[in-house]
């Protein structure tokens, strides 16, 4: 939905509309608000039309003596009106961006639905493809196997049936042979009986002998025939039994083959039924998928239409925002939260940063109930004292301090001895008038230059060799060794070593051409723990480890600090870069925002906060700490025409 349908709608007309809407709301006016600031609620305070000027009554002359006071009152009224105007302007901007955010959220939701429908359509198409590709190969393979088994069984059955027929014929033939044998045996017995009866009936022995002699050959033939027939009968019986066994076995094989053939037929029918059912199921599934596809395509068309409509709405609201506010991005107010920790990252604590540091800590104290944190990665053995003095000077609470070197040099127990210089009869000492420094000579050779922190503690010792500074030792507030620096004869640094408070070496910086070549870290046993290539690598390692120990920590830092920007790769959501010169130098800020994914930041003034809208490439959450120009008039009093504003922004860039 367009807020403004015509391009002649300007910020003035938009704010006039908002003023009118707010005037109609039943909220009670602020009793502290001056009447002159609350009156023009239905008209834009930025310009006064010619008609309104002509209609207004001429003001009464003001005595010259009262002009300064009148001018001051008018300035106050103008500033109040401008503040009201700026507030309404920000309210309108917030509402329009909120509407844009709702449209964007709707677009994201519609886009997500479109993606889901697209995935669903692709899934349906794949399912259809898979179904159409199904050929029931396994079932067809089983059918082929069954058909082959059926053919083999049929061949086996035919062969067995032939064997049964052959065996049955052999059995029948053998049975007939047995019958024939039995008949022959019966005839043989009959012939024997007849001959015996003939002999038995003869009483004359001579006649008997003659009969026997006459039938001798026949008797022997009958006897031989009887033996042969008996033996043949036994063989036929044995053969018959064997043939019966073979026939029975063959019939059993035929029965088994027929049973397998019947099972094969049943399995074939079952698989054919499965094939038919699979075809019916596939057809039903394809019909269902086609129905789903049709519904999904219709839904997809509807979603695409919704997406296009929301895109038009988004383009319209963005066009209105750009036309009215000359920006595409919203600058929201960033707010601190008491459940978070907030720290300030500083490489050192120099005077160049003091004004910004004071303003930042004043801002933190004004918004937080608990003390802020100072995080430093520069070496300063007296950092705690410096911070305490600085805080007292600026009426601030002393922040909790974490320093890279202080943390790495900690140890327990603190067993290091306090440094003292023993007496030596061969040495000659020359003290300064305030007894804060002491030069020690061996005859005329300069050995040491000693600086004292107080009467009991040494602060620093410079060692000389052949009148050249060869080594420098620095001590903490307890007079314990903290750092040593070794110099070459030409005065260049060669090595810097840092010690734990119990006396063991923790860091060793090695220099080549006065530049750090490598940094070695040692454990409490004196063993090499790791090596860093640069001080930046060391600082990054320590700060990343520190951040992991404080997950609720938000860190305010200098966007030009390479360590701070390097940490943004992992901790951008918990970093608060501080920009102090956006209105005068917008180009570096624009580049920093393009290079680093910060979405929340701090600036110096309200003008800086407003200037961000002209250079940012994304929405930001911003608060200003008002370090300077806090009493200047708001931007509303100096609003230029849109073309002039754009030209001025391009000139600044």
C-alpha cells in the first residue's frame, strides 16, 4: 500500500499529515511543553507559506532594549519547534520503516512458502518419474524363473510317465512269464505223475525196468525241465520285485513332480496377481500425484502472485522513503542492556584519545548500573594507577581493567624478589638532587642509570657497555622484574622479554631491523608454548580467548584499529564501533561499513547519527554520546531541499 501516490509529496507534506494525525489523538499534551511549541501541530513547522504570512497580523514593534531577550526567546521557540519537528520526523520515519519491515517479513514468509511449494513440486515430479520407471522387474523375473521351472518339471513328468509305462509293461510281461512258468511247471509235474503212475501200476519188475529204460530220456528231460523252471521262476520273482520297486519309485517321483508343478502353477498365479495389483496401485498413486501436482501448481501461482504484489508494495514504500528522507535504510536507536557487559577496547591510553574515552565512559555510566570494563593490549606496568588517576580527574568510577600483558604476567604465588642494588666498594654513585635517579660508575666507566619509583622501589635500570646502552630492565610497582630490552651497539632493539611476577619468562619479542620478527610464548616450566608472527597476532589470540571467557561482553572500539576490525569476522554482533567524525569525513565511515558487517554502533553527536542515513548500505542501530556540538540546533532547522541535500552528500563523499 502506497503512503503517497504522487511524487509531489515531500517530507513537509508527510510530516504535516503525521502532525494532523497526532493532533487528533486523545493523548494529553505535555504540561511542560511551551504553548508556542505545541500550537503548530496541524502545519509543517519547516516553512511558512506566503498565504499564511499575509494572513498573520503584523507584530507589534519591539523596543530595541528588549530585542536580545526577544531574539533569545524566538531562538528557544525555534529550537523547541525544531525538536518537535525532528521528533515527528523520526516518528514518521520509524513508522514507514516499520511498515517496510512488515512487508519484507511478509516477502520472506511468502518466499519461504514458494520454496517449499517448489520443493514439493520437484518431489512430486520425481515420484511420478520413479513410478513410471517401475517395471516390476523382480516379479517378472520370478515369473520367468517359474516358467523355466515349469518347463523343466513338465519335461521331467513326461519322462517319468514314459518310465512308468515302460516299467508297467515290464511288470506285466514278467507277470505273464511267471504264469507261463507256473503252467510249464504244472505240465512237468503232470508228466512226472503220469510216468510215475505207469510205473506204479506195473507189477512185473522186468516190465518196470523196461518202462524205465524206455522213458529214461524223458525222465531226465522232465527232471532237467523242472529244475530249469524252478530256477526261472525264482528269477522271475526277483525281477518282478525289482520292477515293482522301480515302478513304485518312479511313480513317487512322478507324484512329487506333479506336486511341484501344481505349486509352480499356484506361485505363478500369485505373482500374476501381484503384477496386476502393482499396476493398479501405480495407477492410483499416479492419479493421486497428478491431483497433488495440480493443487501445488495452483498454490504456486497464487504464491507467485502474492510475492509479486508484495514486491510492488515494497518498491512503493521504498520509493516513498527515498523520496521523503533521501535514504533507503533506517537508523534505529541502540540501547544498552544491564544484563550485558560493556567494555572499551584501547591499544593504549594516550592523551589523543582522552576526550573520546571520557565521553564514552560518561555515556556508559549514564546508562548502566554496573561498572564498565577497559580492555587494553598495550604494555604499561602502571596502567592501573594511570586509570585510577584519570577516572578521578574526570569524576568517573574506576573501570575494571584487563590488560594483555598484565593478564599474561600474572602468576601464583608471587615469589619474585624485589630488585635491589648491592653495595660495591669499587662503584661510585651519583644521585640526582631529588634522589629519584642514580648513576653508577666503575671508576670512570658508566655502568648503570637507575630510576626509582620511590625510596624503596626501583622503577628502571639502564645498563651500559662501553658508554652504549646495552640493556634496560623495567620493574612493577613492587620492584619486581617486568620487562627487559636488549639493544645492539647502534642502539636498535634486538629483543624484549616479559616476565611473570614469580620471575619466569612468558613472552620474548625478537626484532629484525627494529620490526617484530616473531614472538615466543613460554609456559611456567620454561618450555616454548607457541609462536606469533606479529603483535597483532598476539593481541588477536588473547582478545579472542578473553571474549570466549566473557560471552555476554559487548566491546566498544575504534573502527580504525586493525585488531578490532579483525575480531569483527567472528564477533561483529558484539562489537560497537565508535565513529566521531561522520559529518565532516563520511567517506572513511562509508568504506568501513561496506567492509565490516557491523549493525550497531556509537557516534559522537545527533548530527553524526542523522548523517549515517545518507551513507549506510543497511539498517543500523545507533546511539550518540554527544561529545560535541551538543547545544547546536537540530538538523530540522537547517534542512535543505532534497536536491541540495543530495548534492551536499555527494560533495562530502
